[in-house]
C-alpha cells in the first residue's frame, strides 16, 4: 500500500457506516493535516475495490470495508433504508446461481454487487 491508500483503507474500515468519497476526503484531511485532491482519493478507492479490500454500495453511493476478502465476490449486503447500517453477508450458492442463470442467458457477469434494502431491527423498533 502507498501511504494514501493505507490511510484511506483505515478510514473506511474504522467508519461504522458506509462512507461517501467526499466524507473520506474530509476525514483524510482532518487525520493527516494534508489536503488531497478528489482524483487522488478516487484512484485509491478504485485500487482498494479492485484488490478486494473494500466494496462500493451503489444504491447509496458509499464505500465499506470488506470483512470477507477471501470470498469478496460472493458477498451481498443488507442495507437499512433509514439509518444506512449494513450487514455484509456471503453465500457461495447464491453467487453460483446468479452466474449459472446469467450463463444460461448468454451473459457474462462482470460485477455481482447485490444490495438488498429494507429496515434493520433497531429502526423497526423505534
């Protein structure tokens, strides 16, 4: 890791909820005392995604750490629509079924980020 990639990875991992790129930029500046340009942050984010260290949650345009890097491509996410808390879940059978279904339809999958939105128990109880 470069110093910037390492710091951005630490920021994402330590953040308890999904974090947006400009929030990462703000925290990076606060923690390091250095102002990075957005393209620098995005390049580091892209590297971290490509190498299985983090995930992008497209539905909320945010990033989260990958807590199952050995099965990075077999994960799906449960995302609370109220508080944005998320759960990373891994299911090899689900992923295999998606790939099989796509292959039957002459489709090659390049990304299997599956996001399921709903409400967490804490928000339901409120």
